[in-house]
């Protein structure tokens, strides 16, 4: 019984991961997404962040908390010439 429930979920998560891998690889090829980590690793991290943010948004919909979860994930994507981390003010 449990296997019948998990198989469709695993299939959807695999498609989401494959989508992210394709997007990240394209960004890495263009130089807009960092190549310091493999696309597969980043693609596996993003759904966890997405699901976590969805839960947090329901339980504690506080802007600072949600940004605190998202900003580090976005920083993983930044290429070498993208500039400061999104959501952070520049000094100067």
C-alpha cells in the first residue's frame, strides 16, 4: 500500500529535479549560475528549500524568516559575476 503512494511522489520529485538540473546546467554554461557545485547537487537542494518555505509560509509567515531560508539558496546559484547576494544591501 505505501509503495503505491510513494511511487507517484518519487516520480514527480524526479521530474522536478530533472527540470532544475536542466535549468542549472544551462545557467552554468552561460556563466550566470555558479559552476562551483555540480548541477545535480544544487538541483537536489532546491526542492527541499521550496518545500520548507511552503511549510514555513503556512506556519510562520514572517518575511524575515522566509527570506532567511531563501537567500542562502539563491546565493548557491550566483555566478562569479552576478554581484552581491540577493536580498542583501551593498555597503558603500
